[in-house]
C-alpha cells in the first residue's frame, strides 16, 4: 500500500468489534484501509472473566488481527497506540516502543472502545485490576489462584482469611459473572485439591453502590440473579460505595452513612467504563460535546458536526441512550463502512443509524443464567444454553469457536479447568512496569540518527 496512492484512504482506529466489522464491510471496495490498534489481537471482551477464572486461554478469545484480516488485501494493520488525531491535517499519529508513524486519512472511523473507569480514583487500579484487557485477566488469574496457594502455606489465621476473601466491585453483567465463577471455582473445582485449607470456605463478596443486581435487566431478573448468587454463597452487598482501597483492604460506605473495611487481598473492579480519550481529543478540535464518560455526541449518521469524514462507533458514541455492548459496536461499525461505500459510489447514503437490540444475558453459574430478549425474560438452564450459543456464534474464527467449545465441555460436564497456569510475573508485571516508567521500554531508534527521526515515517 503506497503513500502516493490515489485510492480513498480509510483509517480505522481499534481492532475491537467496531473496527473489525467496519474493515470487513469494506472488503470488496477499491479503497486502502489502515487499521491501527495498540494490541495485535481482536479481543472478545465478554469472556475475559473466563480467562481470569481458568476456563479459557487467552488465545481462545483473542485471535490475532492479522490472521483475521490476512486474506483481505486492501487492509494494512499497524501496531501502535494513537497519540494524536489532527483533524485539520487529516492525519493520525501512532506510537509503538517510541517508534512513531504518521498516517493520512480521507475517512476516519474511531473505534477505540472504552477502558475501566475508577470514577476519579485511578490509584485504585494498582490493587483492583479491571476487566478490559488480556493483561487484566491474566493478572487476576494469578491473584485468584495465587491466593489459594498462599493460604495453604500461611500459619496466620487472619492472613488466611484475608487471602480467601475475594471482593468484586460492580454488580453489572461482568461483576455478576466474575463473582459467580470465583464461587464456583472455590466450591467445585478446587474442592479436593488442598490439605490445610477448605477452598469452599472462601468468602466471595459482590459490592455495588446501586440498590440492585443487574439493574438494566428489570426487577424480576435482577431479583432472580441476586437469589442465585446468594444460593452459591456469594455475599451480595448493595447500596455500598467504595471509598478507598489498598493492598490489604477495601473501605466501604453504606447507605446509612456508616463506614467499614473488608480485609482482602484480591479485588476485582467491574464498575464503570470510560471511553477512549481519543473521543475528547477529536471533540475539542471539532467543537463537539462529550458526556461524563468521554463518549462523543454524534450526529444520527455517527459523524461529528461539520466533519462528515469522521465517524465514531461502539462504546465511543453518545446517541439515544444506546448501550455500550458488542452488538452496538458491530452494527455501528458496519453502518459507518456502508456510509463510506455509498459516498464513494455516489449513491444515497443510508438513513439515520438505528440500533437493533438483540437482548441481554448474564451467567450466574454452571447451568444458571438470566436472559432478556425483547419482551421475553427467562432464567435457569435454558437461559444458560442460550448464553453459550449466542457467545459462541459471536466469536470471530472457526478455530476459536471449536477451542472454546471443547474447553466449555471440559469445564461444564465435569468441574475441571485446564487454563490455570499463573505466575508471579503475571501478578506484578503491570505495577513493576508502571514503577519503571519510560525506562521499561526500549528505544528502537538509532541515537546516531535521532536528527533524522522525521524522515521515512509511514503515510498510508
């Protein structure tokens, strides 16, 4: 793909559902696509909690982007973290290990997704990883399984209790699924594997400042989910706001104004999301508004006012209250690509974007889930089977579907979990790299040529 090509240049930022499906929609178009992503894989985020609890491997839910798009000749994939979007110059500047790339665009699709929000308390992230990346899931896997290992050798009863107390913050689908799986892990998978501790005595706590579990599912399903969690032994503590946390505990304020602390070594943050800061960056240049979560107020055709060449999709849009779920990313990514196709063909663009809600589902435990599809609500085994089917079909790639299905059979027919390898490096690498700062990353540039660093930058 040449920088001097006269073909229409489409730049897509992000390799999630929105970016990937936008690229695939343009497969047969006479355009040049550059997909820029800070990871080399496409992540199926809804199943991250299964990586963290030993059901699936990271490879099952994160096929490489190059493999997925390898047969699509009009796509170039660039590994890089986007540092700047220059709206006036129509360029994107990305960086990977101090190596910079400048990419020109005629049309831009921003599908950078969302990260974890700690509601202004970013220091919480050090001891309470979120559930937004493979690194998060592997770190949590190490923390969860490592806590049982350390408890087995501890002679201090208080330390044991702290190690065997697991707190999940956030009672949305991710938090509910995570709490349910930790409880199932303790009560079934690890039941006969230790001699000095009884894993079933582990304490699993689900915290949320809201008054309900799964509030978006409606009262009936919310109540059913709460009861199912409690039947598993999960302590559901609602109207409980986290005020602070450190390595050894988490501080909570209850609805009556009282304060308390929970001694725990393993904390999972599943509360709140914040859109990529790229949304705010572009919004400031175009005079567009963003909401508190950083989502961009887009026009009905997903563009920003005065810039029909810039599209936002997925978690990055604030439009008609649409939820930040995988289906929104898929549908909006395809829509943006079709708008570009229509413009290039000189045909009438589509009408306003309309999200088609295909329902919401959440698993509680093996053979138990809740599902809301249109006006139909159901729970239990059939909801669980529906959840499995929907998520399996939503995965990208036949190989990943087969691998995931086999792991599910191993886990759900029996109580085994094959993906339980964890190391201290997984647990501590993230914070160690943060402490090291820029010195943790090599500089790929030759110091002798620093004066020429602007030469040779790619411009697709």
